[in-house]
C-alpha cells in the first residue's frame, strides 16, 4: 500500500514536469523556426558587396580614368554595406583581402579592365641587374610587362642633364603618409608636372626620413615639404614628427613644412566619408592641439569623452576617389604657388653648350656605328665555340653572367676592326 502511494506521488510530480518540458520544447522549436526564417531573410556583407562592387570601383577610379587602391574601393562601398547589410562595422582587411579579390576572381569578364592596386608584400631582387621589384599589384604587373632582352639599337650620349638631389631638378617634396598612391600620382604626372620629389611611408616617419627632410628642407634651402595625411590623431602626429624634435631625432634647424591636409575644410568641401575609431584611454586633445589641429577639428574628431575611454571619427586619404584625390592635390599645390624648376642663367648657358656638343658628337657617332655594324655582320662566327668559351669563363669566374662573359670575350677579340 505504501509503495502504491509513492507511485501516485511520483506520477503527479513527473506529470507536471513532463507537461512543462513539452511546453518548453514547443517554445524552443518556435524560436528555432523564427531564427531560421530570420537567417533566410538576413542580408550579408557579401550580398551587398556583390551588388555595389562595380559601381564602387567606378566611383573610386573616376570611371576607370585612374587606378584605384583596394581601400579606396572599400570606402566607396562601405556606406551601402553598413546601410543594407546586417552589420554595424566593416573590417577593411576582410574587404580588401577577401571580398574584393573573390569578386574579381568570380567576375573575370566584368573586371578584366579594372586597375586595382593592392599593397606590396615582399620584394624580388634580380641578380646582376640590381633591380628590386615590390611584390604588389603594380610592381609585379610592371615587371611582367617590361621583361625583355635588349640587343637592339646602341644608345648614344644623351642630352639629358644628370642630377642627384634637388639642385636644378625639383623644388619641393610631396610627402604621403600612405603607401600605394604612386600609380595614381604617376597616371596624373604629378611629380613631373610640378617638379616634385615624392616620398611615401607607412606609419610614423623613420629617423632616416627625418634626416633627409632635415637636410633638404631646411628653412633657407627653398625646398618645401608638402605633407598629405589622414585626418586623425595619427595623421596629425605624423605631421608634427616632420618638423618637431623627438627623443629619437633632433632637427638642426627649422623645416619648411606646408600642411596640405586633410583638414576639416577639406572634409566639408569634398564631402568625405568618415569612420568611427577608438582614440584610447587618455584625452587626445592635448596631442592633437600640439600637432596643429584646431579646436573645431578636435571637437569634430572626438565624439565621446569618458573617464577612461575616448571615441571619435576619422577620415583617411583613401576616402577620396582617385580623380578627386588628383584634383585636390593639384588645387593644394597651385594654391601654394608650386612652379616648374628653371635654373639660373649660368646653368642654362652651360647646359645649352653641352647639348650642342652632344648633338654634334651623336651625329658623328651615328655614321661610325653604321660603318662598324657592317663590319661586324661580315665576320665569320662559330657559335658553339663561343658557348664553350663562355662556359670556361663562367667556370673560372662564377659571379659573372653569361652576357658579361660574352662582352669580355668580344673586347678581347676585336679582330674585325
């Protein structure tokens, strides 16, 4: 009887538990079905990127007129991705190294004429020639396009004036805190049209870069340093490092620095897209102020001030489309009176006399080359014998290349003359 009562009690308890468990399972199944339905309707970053990638490339490249850096395309695509995809952030590394390459690979016909620049990763060093090729989009492309063996026309004396350094060659240095913009500047012939040397760096300028600037752009040299930088704490710090003394480097004197921007007025004038970023635990205002930022710019950058956390917004040079970047730089250079370099009367006179002489010598050499070329074609050669001699020379001097060895043989055996 006692066991019967126990059974009744247990069944009463477990019945309620079983009923509750079934209710929980039904509720869980409803939640899972809702989650599945939500996932099926959810728009991913890739979905939106695939929809806007072409128009983003065209925007960044100014309708294909200029090359476009991968990060510029990311900036062009980001507003639509943040607006339409189920995300609040867009990782630039994921976009530039995964989404964009995948899109190009999956759309070869559509993207075959795209000129996209990816950052270099590594360097190729050639033997004998001294050539160094960056293992990036532009470096590899240029290398593959220019590979050749040249045994064509003999080069005569050039009328070009050989220089090294700014004297009689360039009147300023254009400094970019970013790598990867050179193809855009080259496409627009910025350096050649304005007679400027161009220096790009990644992050804070090295001691060597500051030493170069110190010597070339001192206040009395007449060589100005035109600086392009991001509109953020790092950008202003880079600007300050180019003319202010630090623990690692002390300038000999003042440096002739011209800040081209980005500044707040540029953001407003060109309607540049900003992005949120964390400014750290300490108040960045003092550092920004010391490096030239105005109070309006500081207030624009810092959006949230906390006890131990500061948040803000920034604008990168990559926010420009290629065409707008070129137009912006040109406007800044013209605004600062950058002109072509023309040497003084003494240099002009000496250079012109030299060019008259070189032109006369070239004309004489051309006739000599024709005569000697005819003689060289008429001599009898044994190619197998030459190959044997080259092998013997390389066995003795392993550091030589085959063509250098052949040149030494030719110099030794000038029989046809």
